[in-house]
C-alpha cells in the first residue's frame, strides 16, 4: 500500500513543533532561576551588606484563599485583613510579645500618662507628626474620625466589631483625637488598634460611606495608606502586587521593593510552593496533615512557624432540647421556658463526655504544629490562661463510666447505650463544618464516647452554610439543631472582655432566637446569673484584678462544662530559609512587621 | 437560510430567559452565605448587618428582576459607552452587577480580567489538541489496526480515562517538584515583553496546556478516526479509486472532506468550553481564568458572579450550537435549512 506522503509530512511537522515547544519550555531562562537550579546557599548574591529601602528585590507570599478586597472594613474573609495590613496602619498594634506598640500614635495612651481618662470613659491619642499618606498628603485627626464614621454607619455593612461601645470619636486638633465610650472601659484598646481597624483616608473614602460603600470598587481595591506598601496591581481573588510607599515614615524601610500575594489551589499547594519548589517565600495558614507538612519541611528549603493567638477548637453543649419533634420550639430558650435538654443539662453527663476525650491524641495526630491540647476556653495570651483545669489533659474513660453509673445513667436494656433514669437513651447528634481534620476528630471522639455508653451520630455541614448568617437555614451553628457541635473561636484581641461576653445571658437577649434573628452569641444557651454578675465586675476591673477575673470566668465556663475545649490552635505558616523577619504573636497578621523583612545575608 | 437563522435566534431568547431564571432560582434556594469566611470571633449580629448591606434580605423575585435589568440593560449600555466613548444617559448612577466577596467590583470587570488567561491556556490547549488530534485520527483510520493505530488507541484510552485532577497532580509532582522544570504557581501578572518573559510564559503554560490538550486529543482523535473509517467503506470511495484517482486525491479530496463534517461541528461545540475555562485544571495550576473564578465564587457563595458567569456560558452554548448547525449546512450540501 502506498503511504500518502502528505500525512507523513504533517505528522513529522507536528512532532517537530511539539519538540520545539518542549525544548523551548525546558531551556533555562535567564531571568528567573527555578527551584531545581537555585543555589543551596541563601540567595544573598548581589545584595548590599545592609538592607535599605527596596534593596532586597521581590517577596512572594502565597495564600490559598485569595485576597478579594483591600478594604478591611468590607472584608469577606481573614485573608483580606492580611492583604490590607501591608497598606493600612492602625494607631497601635501588638508586637510578638503581645505588647502594645505605637504605630501612627506617638505613644500608647495609659492612665499613668493621662491618655486614658480617670473615669475610663475616653482615650486620647496623639498622632505622630509628619506622617504622610502614600499620595503625599498629611495624616490628620480628621482621617481617624472619618474611619469611625465610615464603619459606624450601619449601611456600610462593616465587618469588624472594634467600634462596639464607642459613643463618638472627635478631633481635638490637627493631631489629637479622642475616642469616647458609652460605658467605663478599662480596656480601651479596641478602636483603631490592630489589623482589624486601621485608619483609612477621609479624602479617598468620604463619598464611599453607607450604601455607596458597595459601589466604590476603585477605593476598595486600591486604598491609600500610611503603611510600607501601596498597591501596584490588584486582581481580585488572584494576585496583589505591592510597590514601596515612597512616603513611608522610615526612609530605610521596607526592604523588599516588590511584594506579591499569589493564590494557590489549597493549603498543601501553598506548602509545596514554599517548602518544596521554593517558588514562594512565605505560605499562610497551612492546615496540612502534620506528617506531610513535616516531610516537606525536611527538604530544607523552609521553616514552619506556629503562632498561638487564642483560638480554641471546642465542643459546644446544647442546653436546650433540639428534638425535631418540638417544631418551632426546637433549641429555643426563653426566660419562661428554658426548654432543658433531657440529659446534657446534668453536669455529670457533660463532665463524663469531657473526661472520655484524649486531647493529646487529637492535637498530636491531627494538628501537629497547628495545635496543642488545652482545657481552657480562654487559652491565651499567657497572662489570662488558667492553669486550674489541666487535669482534663489525662483521658479517664474508667472515671467517666463510674461517674455515669453513680449518677444513675445505666444501660438497663443491654444495647451498649446508657439511658437516663427516665429511660431516654444517651444518643447525641454531633455536628461541625465539613473539613478533613474536623471529621477525623469527630470519628475519634465517637469511639471514645461509645466506650462510656454514649451513642454519637455524626453530621457535617458545608462551612459556607454552617458559619453563614442566613436566618432561613436550619444548619447554621447559631441555630444549633444538634446536641453538641464543634468549631473554633477565640478573642481577636489580647483583652478577653469581648470574647467572654459571648456567654452572657442578659435575660435571654444574648441567646440566639427568632427575636434577635438568631443573632445572639450565647450559642450554648447557658443562662447563669452568677456568670453575668462576675462579668459585671470585669467591665470595670483593671490590671491584675482584670486578669484574675478573666481566669475566674473561664474556670466557671470550663468547670460547668458549658463547652468542652479540645485544642489550642495556632496559625501555621512556612517561610523560606532565605527570608529573615517573620515573627508573630497570633494577635496580628503575620505581615505586621513586613517592613523589616529582608533576605538572609 | 436567513429565515432559519432568524427563527433560531428568536427561539433562543425565551430559552435564555428561562435558563437565567432557573439558574437564579437554584442559586437563591441553595444554602450558603458570603459572610461565612469572616473571622470566627465576629458576632452574628455583624454578619446579619453585612447581609443587609449586600441586599441579601430582599425577596428573590425582586433580586432577579434587578439582576435581569443590570444584565440585559445596564451592562450592555456600559460596554457600549466604553467602546464608543459616547455618554448614554445617567451612566454614573447606573447600577452594575457587583461581586459580594470583592465588594463593589463589577462582575463583568472580573470576567474581562480573567478572560485572557483562559483564552491563552485553554484556547491554546484546544488549538494544539485539534491540530494533533485530527491528523492523528485520520492517519489511524487509514492505517486501521496497524501498530501505529494500536498505539494511538492505547494513548487515547489513557487520555480520556485519566481525569485532569489526577494527571495535573502527577505532572506537578514529576516536572515541577522532582525535576524543577516548570513553576507550580501561574504568574498572572507576567507581561511578555521580550524573549526571556516569552520563555517564562511558555514554561508556566506548559503543564496546564499539556494536561488539557492530552485529554482533548483523546476525544477528538477517536471521533475523527471513526468518522474516517466509516467513510473509507463508502461506495463513493470505491468509485473514486475506480476512476483512477491517485490515493492522495481520494483521501484528501473525498474521504477527509466528508468525514470532517461531524468533526467540525464537534470542534465548534467545544468552543464555549474554552470561554468557560477548565475549572479543575485552572484550579490545580492556579491559573486565574474563568473556570477558577467560577469555582472560587461557588466556594465563597458569591452568587452575583456565579449567576452572571453561568448565564454568559449559556449564551455562548446557544450561540455556538447555532453556528455549528449553520456550518453543517454550509459544509454538507445535502443538508438544507428552509
């Protein structure tokens, strides 16, 4: 048979073309050395001996949740606060030892230096003189006042709670600003403190307040700031490129000329880019299986860093009856009818559930560098972390069984499940969000609870639904249509008052119900006058007394087994061994000191 | 023909309205909330306020009508304004469809930002796939059951039985992690200005293009092969050979021409898929294309983006169906629309 030459020619041509593409692709490029070719020593070549402004080239940060917006007051997730923190500065921030340090303020106002008023009703900040916005105009007290006005307007849809309790903010002169509170506030460092509430420029945002906030695309993606960087290019949900803010207050900083935040598929792809291929210098929030992560670290390209703030993974107990047969009254607490849970209202049952759990195994095997076992709901910072409950670290199945036996919960029909004296079997519906680590935790705990005669049904809900605010959804954590549920929470400020307020009863106003559109924070529906009274003392306490009260409140929660703390969670990140500077506390973004980051020399 | 096209276009309009409504209704009914990713410490009251500001508490029909007006009237007017530079009406206050996660960012701008990457990566993969697959299929068919055909068949079977999320990870592990040839993160801000950046662009496109093209070659070459085999057995081929035409003329002028008619329609129907991006592949290689936009928006419950992207897909599918039908009529004289 004849070979049609045309086809052979065609075939040859395509093969050649393909080869050409492959060769072109494999040729080592002049500009960017790839991971495989990178020298083993830190890339210090060509750098001046001391880092100066913009001397250290490019810094690549990889975020597997891409930055959507650079206005923190309209953030759609934690990553957006991080993206904004390179551009915008607060008045004060927390350093790596969780101490307040001034940023745009001249000093930290205190009672001693007169910055905080005697009656604890106001705090007065002096702005550092000579601070310029990246557009060259000076920062004034008016900008600070405007920032508050912007967020306080309910139509803005502001996503931070730092201004709760602020009555007004007024400019006393060009560089002095006073924050007035509605009540005496012994810890006044919430408004304008930390990455959650930086100062935005009035001139840029004055037409973007209220409803207009939603349409200010340009302002929201390219805010003018006082921080070390400004936006060079912004691609929503993908990449942010930052350039040096020429007007930054320290002429020697920042050291990197360009910073790029890039997206990646997931946490393990981020870890790979830093620890295996070396394409990125820093990877954020790497909740990757511990064994896999440590394997990657062993390749020697980067280091894993854990920052413990105060986030605790816990199991919340439902004190009301979530029985679907109750219809509208399901998980509903009212002062007239507390609708008690058939057995979880008995402290012995809650205690037994806690005793049966081996927190060490969960922390070691499922969290690795991302967590350590804890017996406290308030686990940090160290000054307010209680040491009175550490006995829970030891699993005690035998003791739990004994406790339930003595309390009268016996398995009378021999099916392996205990019953209450009234004959209600100890069956528990245990819900959490869909997440590999959480499902593994659920499976472990299910096993342990089985050993004390409690049958557990597991349920997981998509995070977007579980943590969402849709009042129509039956699956949000606030509706709590389950017996127990698990998630992470913690104070975002070293002062725990706002966090401890979550368990206030307030006559039921703080308990999620249709009356408040399921918006209350006391998700456990645990109503204790004693707790409310002790919390009232915290509202006015200062100094050591304040820490003592915080610990006492934590102990009251934990010893009543209102929620069962499991793991003190850290934010895990990885940075390249060629990078020097990352140093965090867990109460700021990892980039809080990015102006000092530089290449290892 | 003109009448046929007109009729098809007219029936497409109610179809589109129907599709857009179904998509909107499904999304509105599906659970999920854009406030779910906010820090855990944020109290529910504040989340409720954010929902209010995003306009989520309005009833579904109101939201649909508003979206429809924005999509059908406001956005085309804006596009027209941008293209011609002529101000039409009160353009400042014309509401645009904006994203919920990137608050205030018009959805159309997000799509335009991402279209080039998708067209480059997915489009190039498609072009390469077609260029390789069609000759491959034709040659396999012509040499049916030869060693070449056998090998091509095996590769094709592997190609469409391995999902891209598997080949993608495999390729990354081998070429990027082990060998270090290609980057794993696609640099979307790279601008090709000289030879160096061009090479870099090729390097970062190599893996996703390979993975996508491999998958598509398999499908298209199989299709072309069976079509050619079918035609080779036809009487007209025997007639052509009996007439004494050269083998080359028989194959190129008769067999290939006739057997490519269904292939052309297949290729045309695949084009909307290019604009749709490759959801899985784009996500694995961090290419910020339309597919990745869609998956991110679904994950973060950014309904305006999901809705708009899906409706644009529907429009493209309908348009390319029409084009495929018309092409069919032009290529195959036996088919006449009246």
